[in-house]
C-alpha cells in the first residue's frame, strides 16, 4: 500500500514538473514569436518609408501599410460575416497597397523589400 502510494506520488510529481516545463517553454516561444513579429513590422515600416511604387512613383510610406491592414481586416470581416460557421485558413500575400494607384506589394523579409504583385481579377460580390 505505502509502496503504491509512493509510486503514485512520484508519478504525480513528475507530471507536475513536466507541466511546469511545458508552460515555461510555451511562454518563451510566445515571447520569441511576439518579438519576431514586432521586428518584422519595424523593418517593414522602415522599408515602406524608403520605397516608391514601381508603377506610379508614389512613396509607399506607412500609409501603404495602413491601407493593406485595413483591406485585410475588411476582407476578414466579410468572410466572418458570410461564413461564420466555417473554419478557414487565409494566407496574406500583400503587405502594402500603394496610396497613389492601388498596386499591391508583398514583403520579402530576406531582402527587406516590397515586391509588386500581379493584379488580381476583380472579386465577385455575393
Ligand atoms: Zn502606385
């Protein structure tokens, strides 16, 4: 009886320690992910301040990032409203929209530069 209880106690302690380690690892991983995202956003802002649109020559600036964020939020809201009962996965390709002509740009982290995306066909409205 006492041997069984001591084994149960040991197993229980091991599970507690494993859970504490798991929580610590997750917290550190989340911290790294948040820092990486902040760094990428900062690099994008710096690149946008120095980049011009290859179509119209307008400065992209932070307005281009804000336009892209607003467009993304609007698209997600539309999808949430029309498909609220579904789960879906979206991949964001554009990170900047030219304030002058509406050209869309992706962001290349390796080169810290914006790359013009081909025009998308107009979306069908439902
Ligand atoms: Zn432009």
